C-alpha cells in the first residue's frame, strides 16, 4: 500500500481474466467439453483395436455358422451318396413350390428298377434338384441299396454345390478368425518382449 492508500500489490489472478480490482467473473476454471472427452492416442488406438477385434470375431462366427447351415444338407448327401451307384430312374411325381413354372422342387419321387423289382424312392434335398421334371421323365440318380427309399442327383454332389455359397461363407469366417488369432499372437509377443 502507498501513502495515499492505493493498493499497488498485484492481484494474484492478474493476467488470467481478472483485473486489479478483483475477479471480472467467478474465480473457477472454465472447462471446455473437449477436456472431458479427449483421450490419449494410446487409449484411442486400444479402443479401436478392441472394436475391430470384436467386429471381426462376431463376423467370423456369423459367417462360419451361415456357411455350415448352407452346407449341412450338401455334406449329408456327400457322406451318404459318395460311393452310391448311378442308376436310371423314372420320375413318378414331382411337386414344385412354383407349380406353374415347375421351379424350386418341393418333393421328387422316383421309381428305380432293381434286381428285386421296382423301388420307390424320394430325393434327399429336393430344393437343389433339377427344375422342370414331369412324371415319366427318365433321369440318372445315385442310389445305395443300404439306404432304401433315398436317392440323390449326381449334380447335388458336385464340388460347386458344396463350395457356393456355404463353403465360401465358411472360408471367409475362418479367415477372419485366423486373422484375429495372428494379430492377437503378435500383440501378445510384443507385450512380452517390451
């Protein structure tokens, strides 16, 4: 203080938004919303890595399950008819989902001539059977006497039928899972080393 009563001491908050006479606004820090949402770059990378891993693993499981569901009937046919004999058969009845255009078979019943006489069979997985069949048509089918009452068309055991779409979905799913396994192993190795 001077002789005339003036306060010459500097205000402790001078230069921080306060004048010499006192605070111009409340004496608390002003926060910006970015102060609460900002993260360190390492934490942001860790969150992104965790999100990518989660999405990849969910995608891997979804693709693999979808592929297995698509291929389940195809693998079933492959197991039961891989060593079956290809024989001639006559269509006795063909039911279609789209009856007017004879597309998307719902059921196909056949008669196969065997040494013991004619045998009535139905095709396994008729949905992947040929379109446009009518009663009296001659076709080639796979028939195993060990599985009476069942037959399959040779095209149903083709590798393309197994590979697409079910096989493709399964490969994509397993590829995503493998990628995440490699990344996890690399991350684990780096953490142990450093």
